[in-house]
C-alpha cells in the first residue's frame, strides 16, 4: 500500500483545513488508518484513527472536538478535517495504515505540512 497525503498549508488561528490521504492497492476498507503529526523537536504523535469497523474512531485529547477523521473506502481515501486551528497544531501531518492483525502502523504517507499563524 502506498499513501499520498495532501492538503497542508498556511492558515490563521481559528481557521480550518482538510487533509486528504489517498491509498493505492487493494483491501483499503480492511485497514485501520490514522493521522499523526510531528512538530519540530517533538516525537510523532497520533492525532486520530479510524478502524475498519464502523464507528471505530478515536482522537487525541488535544484535538478532540476540533478535528474530524473520515474515510471513503470507495475512493481509498481518508480525510482529516481540522477546525478551530491553533498555533500548536502546526506540524508535519502524516497518514498511516495498518492491516487488521498488525500491531503497529505499517505504511506511511510522505507528510504534509500545516502551519497555523497566530
């Protein structure tokens, strides 16, 4: 599986942005997909994840209520809609995917940078 992330950019605090991640390969609907971010000098952290079962969605506390993850399996695409953005949301955002029985994320997109100005 290859992942291609896009949609990053510069946005003012309080604004919104939607990231997209398109996957190649088969059986996308059976993968758990997630969005992660890494700010300079910090470790990569999970932001949101969407399992293969309906409703299997989770968010980090820092983005809960502001970010929404969704997926369109027909298009092999996962989205991250980010609203009420804060400067501390600035980071390189990565999408990841893992198969059902995998214990960790196996496939990664190349990252898309989000910068939130104050």
